[in-house]
């Protein structure tokens, strides 16, 4: 659906995107994460045929960047971080104008559909310039969807929104995923990316990592199981350390933390060992690394490297 090979962009002496190679599958929500100035927006602009790459190749929906740019622009939807709307026009007139540009067949029906879907129908006659940031963002999302694109590029869709508006936008993105649309999502909200994205790419001019959030956790961190005992005695820690599959075991804040490769296979043996030694196991959980932990680790290693 989206594929790049050594995609590169320079602005004079500044290297903005360095040999980006990736593939986004149909129906996937793909997170593109990186710090300010990493080249995320530049990448979106290349993939939507708004600017040309310096070198490398890319294709969207089977259309090649640089050769079939008009087809790409007609077939994708894009929400920029600062969407430009005609402030003097009503919400309805804004969408009607862009629907004509996209050659939408039933303009009135499509405009009403998305205004209702995004909770703006009752405000359709009001000027876009009077709308709050959240309402303008919703209107911009409606504009990006009027022509029913199968690929949608979203650049910071919940930036500066209040919690209620941000929640609504996230729910809307989830509903688009259920429809089978492919979504290329740039966001600084790492919790949002963790919840919405099938895979994520961590990017800082060049690609640092690409995988599912779960597999990135496994690659970067040992799995750590937390055993909550009524009392953690030193002998319990030593018993667990003696098991052949244990990487580390330690007592922390009254809990037993155990690092191992395959908790699903080995947890029963640990529990059995502890119970036979007289420990009272209250419950067992896994220490979950956040996507923020992964992101910060990768960015830090990239700076140090």
C-alpha cells in the first residue's frame, strides 16, 4: 500500500530524510514516531506528492512518486499539523469547496455524512474562523475523508486538543481502521500510538526501529515478572535464582522481580517452587514497559551512537 526504498530528502546541506526504507500494509495503522525536526512531516509531504524526494523511490497505492503524482494526490487523504481552512466560510462551505476539487459525486451527501459523523452538523452554518482548535481539527479530518481515500496521512491529529476532543479523534481513527483504511500516523502522543498502531517506526532522520510495540519491547527489554508475596524472604530469592532459566531475581519494595525469556512456560515452575518453600503467592503480574520507555531508549542510543 505504501512502500519506500532509500527515500532521501535534502534541503541544501540539511539532510532531512536519510535513505528511508519501509513497507506499510493495507489496512494497517502505522505509527511514525520521532522528535521535532526528525523529518516526519517531510516524509509525509513526499509520500503525498507535495514535494519531490532528492533520491530513492516510493509508491503509494501502486503509484510511483515523481511519475504518477496527480493520481496519488487524488487517492490519498491528508491532515496536516496546522490545517488551512477558509476562516470566512462556513464549515459546510469549506467542505463543499474541497469536495469539488476532489470531484466528489454526491457533494451534499458526503458533506452531511462527515459533518454528522464528527459532531459538527449543528454548527455547519458557522464560520470556520469562529471554531475552537478541536472543532477545526474535526473539520480538517472531515475534509481529508470526503473523497473516501483508502490511505490517510495524519500529522499530529490530536495536537493541542483538550482530552475530550482528543478522545473523540482517537475513537474516530479506530473506526476508520475497522473500515479497512490504511493510516499513516505521526504523533508525539506515545500512549496514543501504543493503543492505535499495529506497527511503529521510530525515526530521527533515519529509521531506528520498526516492529509491533510488543515485539519492540521484547527486543529492547528482558521480560520481567513481578511476584507479589505476603513476605519476601531472602531464601525465596535464592531458590528462584537457582532455577536454570532465570536471568535475574531480586527483591524490590517487598516484591520479587524475576527476569526470564518465556514467562508463559516458566511461571508455573516458579510458583510451584515458591509454594513448596512455604511462600504465600498473592498474585503474579508482568512489568510492562511503556512505548515511551522504548522510544526514549532508542533516541538516547541514537544520540550516543
